[in-house]
C-alpha cells in the first residue's frame, strides 16, 4: 500500500475522533502503522492502525483501558482518546484503529551512542512507578498476553516464535538454546508469585520518551501479565554488548529499588536470565519478519547464543561453588 493510500485511509479513520485540520503524517510502519494527526478541536493524536493477526479488538481495548487507568492516576504515558461515541477503538475502514494522546518528546536513544547511568536510574524509577500504579489502579479483567513461563520455555509455541528454529543456527547452537530454555524453565518455576504482575514487556529505548526532564513510556502493545523483572531486562537488552552494561544494570536496579518498586532486591540476581530470555525471544521474533540471509537474522541469533552461553556458565559456576 502506498503512502498516499495510507494517508487517505488515515483521513477516513480519523473521522471517528474528529475532523483532521491538515493531512495526517505517516510516522511509523512497524508492528502498527502510526500517524500524527491534528484535529480541528486542537487535539493532536497518534492514530494507530493495528496489525492484523497480532492483537484482537478485545485485547487492544484492554491495552487502552490499562493505559487510561495509568494516565488518570498520573503515570507518564499517553492518554487514550475515545471516539466521538465514547469507544476506545473503531473499525470503520476495516482495520482496528485506535488513538492516543500525542506526546512531545524524543526517544532516549536519539543523539546518543549509549545511555548513561543517571538516565538508567530514572528509567528504573519509571518502571517501579509502572508496576506500583498498575497494581493499584489497573482493571482486573484485562485480556492481555501472558508473559509467564509459557511465553519463553514451556511447550513448543513461545509467544514470539520457536527461537531454536532460527535458520542461521548450527546444530550445536540449537542444542545450546534448548539447554538454556530448559534450565530457565526450572528457575522460572521457583519464582514467587509476587514477582508477577502487569508489565510493559517492550521497554526498548524507542519506547521511552524524554521531555522537559521527565521520562514517558509509550507503546503498550505487547504488555500483559508477566515477570516484573522482564521489564528491566527489556530496558537493558539494547545495551547488552556495551562494556558499561554492569554499570547500567546497577543503576537501573538502584532506580527501581529507590522508587520502592515491588520487587525485592534479592530478585535482581535473576536479571541476567531475563536479559537472556529476551534475546531468545528476539531470535524467534525475527524469523517471520526478515529473509534468512538478512544480517539481522544472524545478529539476533549471535546475541542469543552469547547470552545463553554466559548464563549457563554462570549457573554452572554457582552450582559448583554452592
């Protein structure tokens, strides 16, 4: 579909919220297609066409109800914008469409080669706020993805795909990832139930905006019930090759603890496992999105193998010393 066709569809879809006072601007075509739309009542919204086959309308509405409860409580995220009729979604153009408040801000990765410790401390505090506020105000009947053990290592259908079938993996690498999966399954089964709650599940740098000295969390598309520590892991995954990874991880954990996050400090010992689990998930996610010879296919596999190897080695050292 051409950009011009998408813009025409956006103009039609936006009518559910109001009349655009100028042509919508296409800003993103990834998991969802997103437009910057200014309505004639002065509101500026992010109009989203949701990718077919990922989240159904009930799950999208649940995402927006969760965000609405957070924003109403003062958590820094976009306010969902209801349609003229009061609905959270619309499908007048044959695509599930939603709108959220447009936030001015810059992704925290913009203009920087690497995040710094101070920013990671603030991000840890933001995630503590997310978990605490979600526990306090989120509706209890949300239909959202399940990010517990079955999402990663129980059964043959992980939520983001069978990562051990990444076509660039050697036989030995497949065995390595399976071994890491099986070891993680045992560890996950031992985690206390209070380590679980509503999580964002995709705290990548592009999903955290900085504006006027504050951080804002956007794109709750993947959010659901899961291990709280996974949010900290997704915040670190893009820095896992940095020589400053230990410092960044330490600052993130301190920020979370200093803000009174619901995870006890003893839980942080499992952070490397969750970083690895994100890497495994990404090695599966990429399979259906790029061609086998795309460098990203092997890049995700390399990262998963390295982190799996390191984590298994740490587990072996721990069991030996214990």
